[in-house]
C-alpha cells in the first residue's frame, strides 16, 4: 500500500526544529513547529492547512510572521494549535502590526486558533483579516480522549508534556485501508457497487460475523440484491494499517513525560524526536529541560517505533557531525537491558 503521508524535517538537525507532512492525494500539508521556515518554498507553505506548535519558544514559533506574510490577502482558513496561552500569543503577534488598510484586501484570511489546556479543554478563537484581526471568541470544546484534530482523513493526537512550560507532543494517524480483492469478488459471483463501502466500514469496525450486509449478486447481465452475513464476505477484504508518525520536542526526561510519550508514539512508523544534548552532558540537559540523544533513543525503543528520526541537536555539537544521531540510534537499537538512567 502506498504511504500517503510524506514527512521531512524543515531544516538540518542543527537548525530550528520543524516537520513538514505532505498529505498525498489531499493536496494539503501539515506543519509541526514554525521556527525558521524560510527553507520551505512558498508553494509548499501555501499547501499548509494546519499548523501545530509544540510551545512558543522562539525556535518553534518565530516563523509565524513569515507564514502570515505569505498567506495575507488569500481567501483561506489556517488552523493553528498550541499549548495553554497560545491564543493570546497569536493575538499579540497579530497586533504588533497596523491593519488600517486590510479591509481593502480581497481575500479573507482566517486564523482558527485552538489552545490545549492540561485538563483537555480546547479554548478556541478566530482572527480574520476582514475584521482587522480582532479576536473573535469561539465556544470551548473538549478533546475526545487525546484526539486534537481531524484533518481530512487524518487524525492528530496530542499529549501535554512538561518542558518547565507545557509543551505539546503530536502523533498523526491515517485510518486503516481496506482493499477488496476483485478476483475473489468475481469468484463469488458478486458485483462491484456502493455496497462495498458498507462492507469496508463493517470490516474496519470489526462488526460480528452475523452482521447482515446488503450485497449485489450477478445474474446474467444484471445484478440482484442479496443479503449475506459479514462472515461470508470477510475474505474479500484485506486490511492494511494506516501510517502513524509522532513528533516530540523539548521535554524533560521525567516519569510523567516518559509514560505520556510512550502512549502517544506507541507503534509509530516514525518518531521525530529532539536530541538536544549528548548523554555526557545529561546534567545540562536536565537543567535546560531537554532530552539527551540517549534518552530520545530509549523513548523510541520503549514506544516500539519502527524508525527514529533524531533532530534538534544543540549547535555546541556542530563540529561533531551526526554524533547525537548516532547516540540516539545506539540507544534505540540496544538489545540488552537498558542502562539505568
Ligand atoms: Zn527548542
Ligand atoms: Zn523549548
């Protein structure tokens, strides 16, 4: 099955952190963190429909102006998500500018901003260029479990993590795909038709074998309705798990975070994770509320992810090449017991 999410880092691992997720077949992209995003060409930025900001330290949020500048004058809604206090921060950024002529612009740019409180409350507000970006309050919502947003066919989950300030970790998930074997359909004398949608849904929902499915049977050149139990049709379908990609930056290596990250990233195909410091500088990492590369690798291993993407290396290691990445991979691949750190 073709992967439908293609993710890459916005900058090299020593640059500002950020991940661009191209959603194939939907003509859209999701952006995780907006520090320096000037490496992304405008045509890629203009595909972005949702922006997820882990926290508002400058290296994760300073690119807001660049994005705003590019989108201004366009008829478009951009959804932005961030931790507690995020709506005020977006409001402050917007109100640093003068908007006396913005009403003359043709396109109405709307920023739909959601902030996640630690208790799962979603506070929401909207800022529209047609209203000179005055804050418009929207009703609060609640997270459904850890589900933050649905973007087309994708779901984005989040965890509120501790970086001495709330910092959001994210996981993007595609739904499972169901494919129907055409040759098996033919062999059973069944015809293609809208009923296959119901069959796919029933398979995905794992309904009981006795569940009746309204099918179409071939009869000469015609088709006739037939009701068959799901159990008899189950073999027509093949289920392929959807992709899962997790993004975790700027967190302390403490039990609360470890448990939440594991839950968020469990079984992910890819985990993009910060490796700010080397384990030899673990004390400094703890003081600055960051992970070491070894801790990041261990988190990836605990979360049973398939692939690790280390990034957000401190520039102090710039002359040491990919040493932080190597340290993370070593911890990820260690087969013996974990070091007790
Ligand atoms: Zn950072
Ligand atoms: Zn930070």
